């Protein structure tokens, strides 16, 4: 019998992590999520999260926990 891990929706994971880290969601626009300090997080199709600040790319994050720590440091 072949047991596969269920695929986790990257957007759902992001929203869960933001809530867990007590980061406010200012706007949820499809694949874009706006959070405090003028950050926007784009959920890319490859499961990477692209963090931008006022339209400029800060960094791609493969790990949502690392992303949340970065945003909290703001």
C-alpha cells in the first residue's frame, strides 16, 4: 500500500502561520497577502513565498516559519 503525505495548500499554510505568529492580515487578495510594515507576501505556484516591501522584492522564502520571523522583526 502506498501512503502519500497529503499536499498542503501553501496559501492555507501561510494564513495559518500568520495567525500562529500573531501577524495581522491587512488584506487578502488572492495570491497576495498584505501584512503590517508595508509588506506583501506573494504565494508562488512552486510553494515559495515572495516577500516585498513597498513593491520591492526583499527575498523569496521556502520556509513559512522563517518568513514569519522576518516579518515580525519588521
